C-alpha cells in the first residue's frame, strides 16, 4: 500500500469492505454505488472479489462500472472514481445455497484487516463495512467475534462504543450484546460515563456540534421513582453523569426512556445514551428501519456500516435493499468531510482516558 498525503483540494477516498461473499454485501455495494448522487465528488476503493460483484451486477441488470487493481497496489491516486482492490487469490465457489463457510470467513476477515490498515495509513478517509457472518469468522479461526472487536484490537483502542444514526437520532449504547439478566453484573459508572464521553467527542469531531447536549436514559421504569423500581439511576447513572459534567460535558437525565426518544427525535437533544441494546435499537428501527447506520466511535479512524446482517435467505436473488448501505456511505462521507475541516482548523477534541 502507498499513501499520498491528502488535502482539502483532493476528493475524499472511502473504503468499502465487501463483507461475507455469500451474503448480500456484494449486491448492496453495487446498487448503492451505481447511484451517481452517492458517488458524486468522492472516490471509492472496494475491498472484495470481482466475481461476486459481477454476479450481483448481472442480477441487478447493471453494467460493471468499477476498475480493478491488485489489492497490494492500492493508493489514493488511482485514475477511476471507483476501484476494486481484487482478492483473486481467494477461491470461493458460488453455489445456489448461501450460508456461512470457513472460506467466506477468511476472505471477509482479510477485506476488513486490510481496509483498517489502509485507513490507519491515510490511504482511505473512512471505512464502510458490509455485513459479515460471525459464524464464518469463527470457522476461519478469527480471534474476534465481530467488526467492533477487530477494529478496537487493530487500532489498539481500548475505549469504544456503538453508536446508531437514524434520521435525527444519534444513540450510543452503554451495554451491548448481553442478556437483560446480566446487565446488573456489567453495569458500572464507567460503562455509562465512557459512551457519554465518546459520543460527546464524536458529535464535535464528526458532526460539527460545538457544545453537544446529550440526554441519558434511565435503566428502570419511570427512572426508578426514587428507588422504588431500582436504584441504578442513583448509584450508577447519576454519578457517571456528574463525572461527565465535571469534565465539561453537557449532559442531562436520567430520563424515563418511554418519553426520552420522542423528545430526541424532535431535536431537543444532540445525542442519547441508551442503557442496553434494545432500549436504543427499538427507536432506531422504528424511525429508520431501512436506512439506520451503525458507527463505531472512540476509534482513530471512521467506520460506519449498514444496521443489518448478511441476509443469507435472500442473497444472490437480487432482492436486497441497499438503503442502509447508501446511508452508511453518505454518513462516512459527512464524517470524513467534517473531520478534515476540523483538522484544517486545528481542532483537537478532548478525550479523557482516566475514568474506568
């Protein structure tokens, strides 16, 4: 890989990983980038395999519109607006039955690791990841269960949070993929403070909001009613908010979740911290089921992805909806553009790493 230093005069370069080859990743990439409004003024590098993109294009009755190069030779100065970094050294048989496989896991893992390396090297300005199969990664012997863990490990970033963008909503999660019954064992002041801090930084750095107002959701019904329905608001959430406020972060709450998200969707807050997965994901999916975007915040690079999975049941049939991939690409461009503008103004957002 080679890097030519970018500046405000040249177009942004967005990397897109193809994800699980036998999933809908190839199809939604082809359909999304075929839209001239999505690719206008920006260059793209797809980390993937030509035969799968060609097949997806044929199913969608789209003429291939990308150039190709060997994946070892990518750089910012390629002559085409869209180039495929082709991994033709991988051989994955295409079959009528789509599903997880060791070969698919090995390939999709390589797409991701190389894209992250390219972003860290400055060859691309953001990474958009198509869905992977966690089962395929496991079959391939991956050390990480999914994208988030791989990104954190490869970027050497211990602090990270999952954020979702859905229309006006930007929601970060305090806990992610754990059982409701286990929240009490994972719920700490640090687990609430960290997404507040990371979301505050992300809203400044990537969305240009100078002094974000972050709302914090309660865990219990009616925010616990002064301890009648649980005391986590008093023992954990309020102390975490106090630390954030002492660090200069504008946050308020904890608010009962049954009314908070409607207020946030109406623009009363710039971001929201949800306490557990479905508390945040239900309003996201209700508001923007087709075009919600997953963002990993806390990393030194930009990463977005569609907020859905591989959809093996419809893969290869030309039936996949590309709306969420389009939204992920557009958001990555917006974030990269704001980051570049902030860098030119020499804005350095504060990140505190001393609270655990």
